C-alpha cells in the first residue's frame, strides 16, 4: 500500500516544480530539449500557461488519488 503514497508524492512534487517553473519563468524548463517543441509551437508566454496548467493537473491528480485510496481503505 505504501507504493501508492510514494507515487502520489512524486506527482505532487513534479506538479509543484512545474507550476513553480511556469510562475517564475525558469529557464531550466523552457530552454530544455523536451520543452523545445511546446515553446516553438506556442510562444513562451502561452507555454508558461500550458505548463502551469499541467502542474495544477498533476497536483490535482495527487490529491484526488490520495482521498480516493483513503476512502477505499475504510
């Protein structure tokens, strides 16, 4: 059962890091090879909004599954 919580924490950390990078316009995310396509497809401002939404989605997934798993245990 502990592996579920580890995965949820990882989703939360990745979501928080992505959201923080989008909010504070960190170059390590937007100049990386993996984000190059999104930044080229949109512009930097719109890709910040996109990655901010992805970060919020990851955090929401972590919270949802945390409560969903706790409800199934009871």
